[in-house]
């Protein structure tokens, strides 16, 4: 492009419409205003500062991206399974989980904006080493579970097109690994993102599938517990797939990494809340669409069944559309999650430094990355039902989530970390209840599982 | 823009050799046994003369006194649940697993941090430090104290993974120092003490030896508060040089994080072409904000540069020119050049212009050097005539002009043939070298 107007060069104009950031540029109530602000020079006029953040958020929207990470292979499998097995009965749970997710993501975004640091770095600095090590181990296990589920998603997607997973998963692992290590990943990333957009069809399917809206409303508004083991386990899987530790890491890192600080926080918060709710509406649409088409037919058996939910939109092409979306979402996360884990561990341990400048000269980093891809792909190849494997990894995430949430809550409660942006007394109560409920669910599953071994 | 490659110089190698010497001392068995591991001594008993336990070590306080090895000023001791301060003068002996008092009883004082004091376990351990000799950012796995003369001093920082594992291991092994990858404290640039007042505690001489590209590497790796603290410690000119070497994304983030006044000052101190590149990467609002905060003249120059596309001659050029009118004496030109010493890398030739500003000739420094000082520049005006392009010329045209003329730079002129900038061959090389296919991952995911 040889246009003389350089301001048109990058897609950074504030009029780019992205949901999540453009609603309200006014001051958010209760947002901390000064305190941690810079001291050098005269303070910038607030208005331009705000609009500045608006520009960054409108284009990138970390809140939306982070929360949408929950709608990956594991998420689709879990929500579709919920719709297939229990109809609309898990919808009330989604409302509660959304509240919890908003609370948690908001804390993560606040930690990122006010400290300029990522969560693992903060945990290493703020907690005793053993506690920090526990957090890192939990993170590794949770993210490894996520990698397994992404490769299972890749396998399931290719099986829809008649390609055996014993062929597709190893090749996908090798290709992804090579793309990341040899540096052409950036282009592929965009392609995967586009493929993943296929899942926008879900909200449409939820409407065209003619669900019983009265039932949807009632099940959303009033809790309907089903006292059975499968329901409890699925509930934990929903919690695990919605509140994934990776999302909190990403949220804090993305805010800090874009240089968004305390003065930008009102908008960051808006982006986080709106983005999270938008992503959860998509999740609920998956449950509703699936319930409307195959609700009550029992546990979800295959990706083929799950794809039926999209039939009201595209008819016989549902299988292809579902496969494409699943492949995009899975492949994207299958590279990003191991990368972020390797980065977090290297940096927390202080074993590698020039990760960002000399990727191939960082053996520990490369080793960590490679190991996760290999393990993830290998587990996804184990014989058995892929959908079951997908849901089990989400249950694992649900068991680990409370630990990471506990760390985030303690950090956000600490005045020496956040200064005046620390959790207020009421917020603290709400956040504590959220963490407690999530923990209770996880404990219930553990107790249930142990009890079933004893029997 | 691609980062300029930096050639290794002998200096860092020499520093590395010195560090190995330090390491040798620390790995020596007798020295290693005498080292007190900070992570190890925390939790160990404090005993009075009679050998009765009166409390447990909670932390060690040191004073950043500007010297290479900060002295310990006291211990934070937990008596029951209450933290108290124990001045170092009351300590008779300090061993890896025990502290003995001089007196029979402990003189308890509430701990209050005095200016310049740092609580090592809380403020330094597990946090980022700059290893100045190795030019990298490290995290402290452990800190080592040693008796030097009459004082206990902080002598080294351990950055090894092994020490992390030791700290995770059973408590009874934790106090044994494992000096494996230890940096001598004099080669480390620590950061300040309290959140909010983070600043470099001593502006290390070693820091001044770093090349701009090395400072750029460090800035990219540090956390938000630490990188601002490092910028504080640098001379503004040095900081601007370093910023020119940073990755565009990292620079963008740094400018966004910094207070507007500082960001504007830094950008204004950068070479105009690099400054314009940096501003291009920011959003229009941020760009306007920074330009507003700059001196009017600088802002005007940069705004003019910003009207050119990055890919065109206008986007590649520097506006830093040495221009003299016709009739100037060679001696006056030399005096003028003397004032330009700071910009010597950007001054390739001297432009001669006539009264209405149009370009007459582009004189080589070599010719000016040989010329008679009393002569006029007019005597030097002769073919070959200047190599010029217009501001909207493409990179290909610039390259073609350079190749045809075998010149080291081309002059950028406006429609009226007035010089507005110069493109140096090295900037063309930067533009031609494809950006290294490299994976930039959010720095802070950790």
C-alpha cells in the first residue's frame, strides 16, 4: 500500500466494531481512580486516556478471547453432552457458573492491569515457594488435560470426515509442533481462528431448532438439581470447562501485555464483563441447540450426534460445519495452551530467559512445549470413546480450578498487591462464595469417586 | 523494522571471565560452608547465650548503601506470632541453622523499615534482578550472606533451578547452601524495596557499560515496574538509544505503560526516523497525546515524518541533516560538524543549499577534510551531482538509486528540490532484511 495516509495503515481505528468494548465509555461506578497512577509529569486528561484504552480493547478484546477459550473442543463436548443427556436441566448451572466466571475474570484482569504482571509471576512473588510450586503443578496438570482434549477434538473432527484419528492426531501434532518451532504459526493461527468461527452457528441453531422456550426460561431461572452421579460429574465438567485456569492466566497476561494500566481499568473491566457474558451466552446456546434436537436421548456418544444440533441451520451440511469448527477451535488451542504453559513454567522457575527472542536456543522451553504436545497427542490416541475422554479432561479441570481460584482470590484480597483496587468487603464475600461453591462441587466428585472405589 | 544486529565486543567476554572467578570463590568448599543461605536460615531458631530458643528467624534486613555488598542491619525474628526486629549488633554468631545472641535476653522492638532498608526475603527473593554482566534478567532462587570483616553482607544471588528444588525439599536440608549458579552481588542490579517506590537502588557502574541493544533486551524482559525503574536509572539519551533497538511490539507496550510526559520525552530523544516508526505503531489518539506533550519543534518534525508511508522514502529517511548555505567557509562547516558529534552515525555528508533552500550539492566529509579551511564550499561544488529521490519513492526506487550511484546515502527532496531528509544505506539494509520469522509470545504469560 502506498497511500500517503499512514493513519489508515493498521486496523486500529476506534470505529472497528467488536462486541464487548463499545457500549459505554463513561466512568464505571466504583472504579478506583488514582493511587497507583504514575507520578511523573502532569496527569493526562482522562478522556484521551479512556479513549486510548478503547482503541486497544475494541480491536483485541482480551475479555472476549479469554472467555471464549472455554468454548473449545472440551467445552463443545461438555455442553453438547449436557444438552443431550439432561435437556435444559443444566441451564441454571450455567447462570451460576457465568456469575462465578465474571467474578474470577474480573479479578484476573484487575491483577493484570494494576500490577502489570502475569498470575504465575505474582504467585511466585507473593506466596511461599511451596505454595507457588503447588499452583504451578496444578496449572501443568490442568493445561495438560486441556492439550489432551484439544487433540481429542482434532481426532473427533477428522473422524467426522472419515479419517482415522490414529492417522490424523499424530500428523496434526507434528504439523503444529513444526509450525510453532519454525515460526510460520502466526498465519496458521489466523486460519484456525476463522475455522473456529463456524460455531457462531450455534446461537442461530438454538433459535431455529424451536426449543421449548418456556422450559428454557424455567430451567434457567430456577435450580433443578438431579440427584445422580452423572449429573454431579457433568456439573463439575461444566465448571471445569467454563472456569479453566488457562483463561485466567490469559486474561491477566493479555491485559498486562498490552500495557493497559490502572487508568484504563474501567474499560478493561467493561470488556471483561461483557466479553465473558457474551461467551457464556454462546455456551448456553450450545446446550439449548443440542437439547432441542437430541435432548433426553441419553449420554452423548459421538461427535456425529453432537453435530445434529446444527441441522436446523445448515441441514445435511451440519456434520461438515461442526467438523470444521471443531478442528479450528482444537488446533488453535492445541498450540497455544502448551506454549503458554511452557512460558509460564520457564519464567516462574527462572530457567530460561530469552524465550521471546531466541526460541530455538531455549532447550528447556522447547522441551516443555514438545513434551506437552507428545503427551497430549499420545493420550488422545488411547483406545476409547473420544467424547468420554473430552469430558473427563474437563472434570479434571473442574477439580483443579478451585486451587487456582483460591490463589487468585488471595492475591486480589491483598492490599500490598493491588493497593486501593483491592477487593472490597462485599466483593470479597461474593468471590469467596463462588470459590467455595466450586470447591464444594469438586470435593463432592472426589468423595463420590472414592466411595465408588470402596463399594 | 528489523532489529539492528549488534556485533559482539570484547568487553562482555572479559566480564564473563571475571564472573567465573567469583563463581570459583563461591563454589570453594570452605567458602560454600560459610555461606548463609537466606532461604535456609528463615525458620531457624534464635537462641540466647544459655542456648534457649527465644524465637525463629523470619527474614533478614539489609541496607542498600551504594556499595557492592550491602550489609545486613538486622533480623526479623518471630517471637511467638509477633514479628520483632533484632539489630545485627545483638547477634553473636550466625550459622546456617542457628542464630546466637550476644545477651541472655532478646531486646524486642517492633520492626519498622527505615529508608534504604530492604527486607531480603520479602522484597528480593523470588523477584527479578538484572544480571549486568550476563545481560539478562534473572529471578533470585536464593540469596547468600557471608561474614566480610566485621559485618554480615549480601554477597551473592543464586539463580539455579537446583536451589529451587532444595527449597521445596525437606526442611532439614534446606539450610545447606548449594552454590551452583551464583552471581556475585556486585554484578547484579537489584530493584528497590517497596511496591510503589520501586527504583534502582544504586545506579550500577556496570549498567553504564551496557550497549543500547543490551539495554533493549533487558527492558523487553523486565516486568512493568522494573522496566520503568531501569529507565529511571538511565541517562535519557542512553534510554532513547535503547528504545530504538527494541522490538516494535515491546516498544509500543513500554510507551503505553509509561506516563505520558516520560513517553513523550523518550520518543523526542530518539532519532526522528525511529521515533516516527514508534509513533506509527501507536493508535491515533495515543500518538496525538504524545506529540502534544513534546516540544513544539520536535512534534512538528515528527508529525511531518508521519505523513509519509512507512514503506516509502519519506518513511525510511532521517530528518537529521547538516545543511549549509552557499558561500559558507570550509572552516565554518567543520565547526558545524563538531556540534554534531552526538549524531555522527547519521551524518554521512553535508548538504549545500542556495538562498531559496534548493539543493546545490551533497559534499563528502572526505572532501571537506582535504579542503583548505579558508576556501568556500562553493569551490567544492562539482559533479558527481547528489543522488536524490522524492519522499513518495518506493523502497525499490531507493535501492535502485543507491545501486546505480554506489553511494552510501541518498538525499530525499520535496517537489521544489529542497532537501527534507536522508536515507542511509544501513536503514535500507534494515528495511530489506525480512523480519525474522519469530514467535513473540506475551511476555507476561508467566
